[in-house]
C-alpha cells in the first residue's frame, strides 16, 4: 500500500488485522481516518449507515454521498446486507426521482448509483464498473447510464446485468478503491467473518474507513484466519470406490 500519510490509521490497522490483531481505535476527541460505530442490532446499524452516508461524512469530510462513499457488506442478506442497505440508501439519497422503473427485482431511477455485474464487450462495460443512471426513456424502453463520461444504453429487458450500487458486497469491491468506505460488520454475518475479508474491506478506503456493527464481530473475524473451513462431501466423493 502506497499512501502519502505513513501515519494513517487505515494502514496501521490493515497491518494489525492481517497479523490477527484487533485494530487500534481512536480516543475521544482524537482526529482519525479509522472509526468504529457501535450498533445495538442490525436495524440500528442500518439507520446509522444511512445517517453516516447521507449527512455525517459529507458534512465533516466534504465528500459526496454518492460519488465518494461506498458501503461494503460481507453478504447480500440481512438488514446490514447489501440488498437491504441499497434500498435504504436509495430512498435516502434519491428520494423523489422524476421517474422510476422496477426490473428483475431492482428499482432504477435517474441519479442512482449502479454497477455492471458481468462483462459486456459490445457495450464496453465490465464486471464491477460503477456508473450513474442519467435518464430513463419509457417510450423507447431504455435506461441510459453514464460510465466515466460515456453514455451506455440498456433496453429494459437487459437490465439484469445492472444493479443499484450504493452498497455492495466486499467481494465485488476487490481491486477497487474509494475515498471513503463504510463497512458493516455484525455477528449476523458469522459465516462470512474472516480476517482476509475484513482486510480487503479496510484497504478499499483511501481517506476514511468507518466500520458499523459489533466489536465482537470484528474479534471473530480477526481470529478466524484466512477463512472458515467449509464442510463439503467433495473429499468423500473423490475417494475411489471398491472395484475402481
């Protein structure tokens, strides 16, 4: 990691997590680029994520809620999962769009942050690319999204390759960096809590990392090593049978 601020707590804590140690939290009144916000339950955590993204981080750090802040979650399911938080953040950050459509279980409106979820060589957009819905043409049945200053048309019937992206899974964020990340970490994510997952999430943030959830979940993840052992029948299936 090459950063100008060698004293960055993001860097310090990323190394600590990678070594299996708990992060160092800032003291009251101390300025920091790494914070933990306690949540009593998933619903409380979801409300705090929305508050952080909509107002607290933009007001304190001068960052844009949609362009500069990315919410990262261990999994899709649950109140602190990417699916539910996308709905919460969409309502908070884009509350009164001129038009909205629902396709393939997702809602899209002008102004929404979106992500391409598979490679599309014809449109020149690729898995993980982030863009913004520019407009929706209901007459033509088209959604027009902007990716790096370029307009890309999606017929309504092909919107299964696009998802709202106010929140995404940590897995989908690999290889990307964002000015600020808000990471959800709760015991409800138990099956996904692992050191390498938290390390990946923390190192996505360039200027600011805020973790929302339970410190016990962080402790579980840090102690879990590279990941939990997966129990499958693969080994049993691979054993030679009698007579083989």
